[in-house]
C-alpha cells in the first residue's frame, strides 16, 4: 500500500491502516446506540406518568414559588376528585400552612437542645453497671451497693483510692516531661505553663491549690478582660442588626408577594424572626 499522490512512495504503517478500517465501524456503533437511546426515551415518556418523578417542576416565569405551589395543589386535587371538582387554593393559605408546620416543628424537643439533661447516667466498669447521680455524684450498682463516685477518673471512690499510687506516678511522670519541655516559663498572669497543661487533673488542685482550677480571666495582660467584654457587646450588636435586617427583608417580601422560603433555610439568628406576623394573613 503506497500513497496515491505522485512522487511519494512512502508506505503506511499497519496501525494507520487498522485505524482507517475501524472508523466506519465506530460510526455504525455510535448510530445504533443513539437510536436505542431515543427509542427508550420515547417509550419512557409514553408509559411513565410525569407526576411520578420527584425532580423540580419548572414553573412559568413571573409566578412566585407560593403561586406555583398553590396551582399545583389545585391541579392535583382536581385530578383526584374528578373533572367537576373545583378547588380554590390561595397562596396565602399555602404560606399559612407552611408557617404553622414550621412553628409546630420548633416546639418539638430535640436531643441537640442541651437544656434537658438526665440527672443520672449509667457507666459500665468491670462487669458491673453503675447508675450515677450527676447532682450528688453518688452511685448505685445493680446489686444494690452504693457509694461515692470519683468524677475525674469515672470510677467508684473506693476503687480510685486503691489505684491512687499508680495514677499519681503517671501524673508526676507527665509533669516532669512537660517541665523539661517548657522549663519554668510562666504566662503573664504568673501561672506555670506545664501546670496549666495539667489543670484538668485532680492532683494539680490537690498540690497547687485553686490557682490552676478553671480558665483564667486573662493570660498575658489585664486588658484581655476589657477586650473580651467588647467582643461580647459587638456580637450582641451584630445579632440585633441581623434581626432588624431580617425583619425589613420579610416585610419587603410580603409587600412584593414573594414566598420567603422555609424557616429552617435561614441561619439560627434569623430564625428568631417569624416568617409571618401573628394575626396577619397574606392578601388575596
């Protein structure tokens, strides 16, 4: 196989010849696939009802989301009751129903509220189940044994006293390691750095007093107290401004007749503003 052009006697490689022979086959396969896909789509459109799809339904331009929802409910009810049934659904009714459902959902208790916490909890240790009271920190075992509960190490106080030498040795070892790393460095408030890293241990309170218990009001300079208070006031002011802006936004949407969306679509601060004023319904 030489080139058809005169004066050229170059031979084509077998790979190029195979590629040229395979091109018509690829075209035929692609055309067959396209024909099968078109046939399947035609069969799906004729046999499957469009209302069965859960995808978003396109609405005409110029119609709000609430209006589209109302018209959809009207058509759905008419199809279920018959052609002679007439259903009058207003956008305001839809908004009122959604607002009522969102308000009802806010009254439900949630595990993320954090306010209602059980007074007791159960702890399993060495094949025994202990029921501990969070207020008195006393426990009761399933066989009726009661006693004081060690909150720091999450075990009965009697058992902790037996293991105290072991835990104390671990504490001192860790304290020595941290002191070798940090030396005698102190924060601006006078606290040693390595002891601040161990302030969650009950041995720190026992050996060094209440100085290393809890979080200090300031670390490097006393001006931190003033700056923290200033930040708290700034956050509160920001929250008030966001609430005022949300109120103006919702009022403007009511004037325009635009659906503001569901309450859970907004941020936590914006959810303090109700979507609909009490005692006021949308205009017909």
